C-alpha cells in the first residue's frame, strides 16, 4: 500500500471534484453541495489511509513520487511529505469538509455572506431580509462557490506535498486565484478592496520569491529538487539575499508584522468558511515555507536573520493582540488574534530549539483547529444577527445558549487554556524559547495575558451581560445551532480536547521532521519526550 | 573584362519568403481582376493558403543551417524558428482581419478616400464591405518580416524593415470607425517610423566606415565582416559605438522599447484592432528576431560595451510600461503599455549572454504573441452601437453579462501577470533564468519589481469585469464568427498549454538557438 501514489492522487482528486461540481447545472445547487461534500469526504478518507500508512520513525520524506515535467529546466512533479507536511495535509482534509458543510448556505440567495434564512438542513429559502452593509446582488453561482473551495483544496494540498521548489512555487501562486474569487465574488462588505489587497500583497511576496527561486536554481546547478538543493553550498552574501526573497514571501503569507495589514481586510470580507481556510491553512503555508525552505536551504542566513525574525514575531504578538482588543468587528478581531498567534509560531521557529520548533508546528495544527472553529462559529453568529459588529450583540447567550457555549469554548481554545490543544503548543514554544533566550520568552508571555483580554472581552460583549433588545427582534437569533452546524463544530471540539490531553500521535509524527530541520541548521538538542508533553498538559 | 559571378541561390531555403511575396503580388492581381463580391473570400483564402504553404516550407527546411544568396540571408535555427512563429501568429491575425460577422463589413473602412466624419463616411460605416487591399498589404508585411529575421547583412535588414513597415503604416489608417484617430495614428507611426529608419540607415553607414581597413577583407555590412571588424578594425571605436547606437534606435523603435515607445499607445489605440493584434504579436517577433541576430552575431565582440546601455533601456522600458499602464483607462492603451513592458522583459532575454537567452527570448515571443492576439480578439468582441467599447469603465460587470468571454479574458490577464500554469509565467522564467545565469541579476530584479507594479492594472480589469456591478451601458459581447472564435481559442489554448507543458516548444527553441555565421 505504501507504493500507492497518495500525494499526487490527493492533489488531483479535489481538482477533478471541482470540475464535476462546476459543470453541474446552476439550478441544482443542492446537488452541487452534496457532490462537493462527498468529494471532500473522499479526500479525507484517503488522507486517513495515508496517515495510517505513514511509518513513524521511518524516513524523513515518505510517499515520494517523481515524474518529469519540464526537463529543460530540471523541473519535476516531485511529491513527498515529511511529518510536518503530513499533519498539515490532515488538517486540510479535516477542515475542508467541515467548511463546506458550514458554508452550506453561504452562496445562496444572492448576498455574499450567509443569509439569515438557514432554518435547518434541507431548507433552501431565499427570502431573508436584506442585510445592512452587504450588497444584495443576485445570481451568484452556487456550484461555482463549492468548485472554488475544491480548487483551493487542490492547491493547498499541492503546496504542502510538493518537494520540488518550482512545483511549490506554482502551487503557492496559483493558490491565490481561487481565494481571490472566493473573497471577491462571495465576500461581504468591502470585498473588492479586500480581494485586490490580498492578491497584490501575496503576488508581491511571490515575485520576491520567484527572483530567489531563479537565483537558487542558478547557484544550485539548474535543479529544483529539494534534496539536491539542500546540499548545495552557497556563498554567504548570495545565501542572505535568497533567504530574504523566500522569507519576504512567507512573512507576507503568514503574515508577520509589518506585512499583516491585508489579513484583517481579507478575513473580515471573506465568507466565514473561506476565512476559516484562509487563516486555518493558507497562512500556514508561510510558516511551513520557512520551516521547509528558509531554514534547511539557507541555514547560515537563517541564523544571521534570526534576531530580526524573533523581533518581528514579538512585535506581532503584542501589537496584533492590542489591536484585537480594540476591534468592533468580529471577523477582523479573529484575524488579529491570528496575527498574534503567528507571532508565537515565528518565535517558536526562530528560537532554534527542537522544543520550540515542535511547539510551533503543533501550533500550526492547533491554530488551524481552534481559529478555524472560532471563525466558523463567529460566522454562524454573524449569519443569525446579520451584522458582524460586536456592539450589535449583547447577551446573545440567553437566546442561543449552545452557540454561545461553543463560541466560549472556541475562545478559550484560542487563548490557549490548559486542557485545549493550543495550550500545549504555546507552552512548548515558550519553554523552548526560554532555555535559549529568556527575554524573548518573557515578552512573548505577555501575549497570553492580552489573549485572555481580547477573547474574554469579546465573549462577554457578545454573549454575556444584559440582552440587547434589538437582538430579540432578529428572526435568526431565535434559532440555536441546528443539526448541520452541530456536526460542523463537534469534530473540531473533539479534536481540540483530544489533542489537548493526548498530543502523542501528532508529536510522534512531527518530532523526527523537526529534529531533522534543526539538524539542517546545525542545532541539536533533545526532543521533547512524550512524558514532557503530557506533564505540560496537566 | 571581369566576369560577373551570380551568387548561388538556394531557392528551397528561401521558399517561405518567396511564397509570401508571391502571394502578395497575386493579391494585387486579384484586386484588379476578380469581381468585387468575390474578393474578400479569394483574398483571405490566398493569404491563408500562402501562410500555410510558407509554414510547410519552414517545417521542411527545419534542418537547414546555411547562408545563401551571396551572404544576404541566413537560414539557421533562430531564423527558421522565428519565421515559423511569425507565420503561425500571422495566420491567427489573418483570421481576425478576415472576420466580417462581428461587425457588418469587417473592421476596415470601405473606401479610405472618403472624408472622415462626412455623410458618406457614416454611410460606409453602416455596413459597406471593407477594403480587401488589406490582405495583400498584410501579406507583404509578413514577407518583409520573414526576411527581417533572416537578414544576414545590414542592408538586407534595412530593406526588409521597409518592406514590412510601409504596409503596416497603411493598415493602421484603415479603421472603419473613429477614422480620424486611426489616420492620426498612421501618420504618427509613419513619421516616427521614417525617423527610425533614417537612424538605422545612418547607423549602417557608420558601421560600414568602421569595417574599412580590416586585414584580408573588403569593407562591408554583412554580419561576418562586422563581426570581424569589431575585434580587428583599426578604425576608431567611436564609429562602432555610434553606429551601433543608431542601429539600436531603429530596431528598438520597432520593438517599442523606451524611450522610443511613444508611438505605441496612440498607434495601438487608433489602428483597427485586428491590425493592432498583428503588430503586437508579429512585429514584436520580427523586431526582437533582428535584435537577437544583430547583437548576438554581428556585435557579439562588443557585448561588454552594449550590455550596460541596453540594460538601462530594458529597465527604463519595463518601468515606463508598468507604471504608465497603471494609469490607463482604455483597454487598448493598457495593452499597449503592457506590450511596452513586455518588450523590456524580452530585452532582458536578449541581453543574457548565452544560448539559453536566445531560446528563452524566442519562447517568450511565441507565448506572448498567442496571448496578446487572444486579448485583442476579445477586445474586438466587446462592442456597442458605436463599435468597440474600449473604455475600461464600460467593461464593468462584463463577467455577469458574458461569463465565458470574461473568463477567457481573465485567464489571459492572469497570464500577462505571470501567474503559474500560464505561458506568462513560463516565458518570464525562460528569460529571467538565463539572464541571472549570465550575471545580469539587476535586470532580473528590475523585471520582478516591475511585474509587481504591472499586476495591478491587470487585476483592475479583472475586478472591473467580475466584482463590479454591470452598469446601464455595459456592452454585451458579440457572439463571434467562426474566424474570431478560432483565433481566440487557439490563443487561449496555446497560453494554457505553454504554461502547463512548455517542454516541447522549449526543446524546439533550444535546438534552434545557434546562429550560423
């Protein structure tokens, strides 16, 4: 079974699904949704098989496949996954079906964001009240929305599965296109501005990377193979420039301060499902890229730039958290919390200890689950109220207790409460950093306090306190979570709790990859043992 | 009595050019002898058949590597590759030129002599059949281009330049609507083009002077002599540099490189759109083919002298094209500035001091030609009662009205922006890679930075089409006739294929990258 070409099949399958869905007739939206959901479940099933087939403690790169593509330039379709890529692929496979299910009515009825007409599975009404601030346009194709989600899944899988720098770059850039149309055509208020800003920021980063990719190709002897390139000796000056080219692209993608300004706009304007994928997975490409390309290919430059990267990470943690406290728009608030979390991941990567790096990778997974959940729940709340402004809520817990409870849980996970998965990763990052760089760890810890502030204050203002009388007049607020929505949130909650108490399956997979990465840059230290981690959990 | 020796002529190797020029003469006879109602069909068939026949001959000659007709013409890899490219792109352009269903009577004026804006003019604009002289004119231009990329001495090159330029000046003036704009464009193009030709000729004279006095060789302007003179000539290098600069001005004018680009937006806007597409695709191939040959064959020895200067021109071209494209509000002018910026990227390939640079440039020319012809094909389709609606504000919401054509145009714009899986990306890689390999990192960085700027105007059009609400005046896309559909689909499919599987064409270009001397 290990000879099965998992990665290429995984990459191509969603694309085929997208074609099928896009070709379905426009007037059969329900069919398109069902096909899309079924297809993404198929991808999930395949990923689970792949996860089971993975040999823990085996080679660093498994499932390697290679087919020639452009021999003139030494470009191959080379796919291979290390532990880090594997867990990210699993995250994608889990999130996409949930996002599709959560977006069931997002593209319906004309208005870009979810309408207030979601009255349970099967109901496909389009008679919701026009929503303030969101242009009521008509005739947006429902099948196209789900096709775009599947195209996005294809490119996301490709970017993590590629082991050829050219191929990685191709997926990295193409990924922009479906996301651009998801935000631009199906987003809410200010979607045009947000879509263009997202596209241009990412494209600028991508072009810096293109220059570096070409440079790497030239100094690396006209090959794009990751393994070959990681053994090339590059002169110090060149190495720093190439590092900078890659790092800029990834820092914009992640995003790190000061390249972050596109994320609140994009996250705020994107439909909730797409936003969950945007911060849950797409942005991880940035941190993944740093781990996979910046560190192993340019180890000396990485060490040289590390203080700067740590500084950017710290600024991001504090600055974004402060901004998050001040937000009045729910989706923008969640976007800012993500930027703060990416600061943590950045610190974890550039601390250069196995503990911190393991924490960072674990954080990438946990953040995908926790913030993905937060975005989806916030999306459900916004769909009911018809507004994303916190000041339009107040005491919502009295009307929709289950939804409020899930929001509270998602918030707690996001602020890394012990017992939830993000706690372990944040803790690992902090102790891993503390052993080598105490001031950084101390400053980063301040971020935890701020996280408590923005999450709890947001929860308080939306679901607790006195009931906002305006809320009772909104039809949507009379409905608590329906079955479909419960099915969406339940797996995420389960995973967050499970990984919060028993992260071993994930850490076992990522540990060898992280250690190999640390060896690439010449740092070795004992990996966190499982005992450590479990102690941390308690 | 000295015996006159005729140079040996390899007719088979020259066949593509001879076929095109012959077809042009046939076209002139058709104008004289075939009844008016049949002319359109006959002329279009003659032109297309000639292009096909010439293309067949290029393919049959594919292995030729020779210099014939007394050293005037070199039939080698680059010449054959570029001739093939010109012919394929010209066939597409001819399909656009021959279209008569999108607009009644075609895109060309019925009688060029009618006073613009007069009552007669309005009557002819309503649907009288367009001129059929455009076909022989186009065929002459194609023939000239075929000589231009194969010319092995500067005088032949000059004659070829005139042979393809003069018909183009005329073609620019023949738009059916907005004729004053069209005539103004033609006059501008002619005046500036005449200056450029004069510069070129003056440059030839100076280079001739420079070649005088080299040992064992009479003076001359064939590339072998010039090549020898660059290293051996006892004459002052000032002659060489001045000659080279003047030649470059003449060629860069045709290539639309800054600061010799000012004609481009006006001419692209004023000319009938099929002709604009023809110029953007085929003239670019011809101009850069000649630049490649002149600088890689004749002046190879002076590489370290011309590279910095041409490098500055390349950077300036990319900057001017990208920055000014941002401010455009007319789709044809936007594409014109985009074509200027692309000339800059092509120059980066020309300046790469290796054969990969040559093959990369040739690949870029083909890829760009397909995309730009498809782009102009779409432009011909978006129209209202007054003809083409080229103002960008009129394109708002086009994605809702005509999602299929808007999607095709979006794809082409993404290709121009260099998104992977389109030919725009592979071709950028094909020129930037060799340039960086050849130590021209600054050109590559300038290229990357301007690409960022240039992405913005393309994206603005995409936003216009998809994310804006259709206005009252949003035109509909005319359902294209078979000819335009064919050209459009060929262009789009080529853009996709060259982006996804560029290897075959790259192989072809790599195998054809060596010049004969």
